[in-house]
C-alpha cells in the first residue's frame, strides 16, 4: 500500500523517495504482523495508522484538498521478521479473536 501511495504521486522529492525505498521489505525474511481492525491511511511516503473514522471521512470527502489517499481497513500493531537466507514468497493469514 505504501508503494502504491507513492506511485500515485509522480512528483515525489528526493527525501520522500528515499523514505519509500527505506520502507521496502526484503524478500529473504519471514515477516509476522499483528494487525488490528482500524483504518490506515497512506499518502505519498506517510502512513497514518489507527486513524479515527471521523478524521478519515473528512479526509476522503475532499475537504483536505485535491490529494488522493489510499486506505486499508487494518493497522499493523506489531511486526517482526526472521532472516531466512533464501527467497520467501507468499502470505498466510490467521484470524485471532481477543476477548
């Protein structure tokens, strides 16, 4: 999502471009993420996790200018990685309900 948000804006300055490159994940590691059902907004190289729905509605209604935003219904709470030394591809999700 972050890469797609950056690709939508074709006029990123060097600082934003370097920031996006630094956020790329390596494909020789196994990543495990704990996510929460709260919206995340991506704009250029910025990520706004756990955004309140009221703020998201105002931003998407166009009151914030003519900027285009990408949103996801989830926010990453915690992420870890394990080095493999081999190329890893694919994904798997497990839903866990915490009461």
